C-alpha cells in the first residue's frame, strides 16, 4: 500500500468518525428528535465549525512543537 493511499484512508476514516460523533452529540445535547431539514442544515454548519476548530488546534499544536 502506498503512503498516499494510507493518508487518504486515514483521512476518510477520521472524517467519517467526526461526522458520526457529531450526529451522536447533536441528538444527545441538541433539541433534535428527527433528521429533518433543520437537522441537516445544522449538521452542515456544525461540521464546518468542528473542522475549523480542529484546524486551529492543529496549527497551535504545530506552532507549539516548532518552538520547542
């Protein structure tokens, strides 16, 4: 298996896991009872926010490690 394939599969798995957990938490902590249009609109918005937060944390982590 090539390194590119390993990276692609890892990223796909992480994205799938994030989406699955997001849905779990939306039902657990949100006011959702059905997967209706509002749910899917909120899911898209929340997914984008999660990705932004992950990006910010990765940047901070990389910056922190480059200082040490």
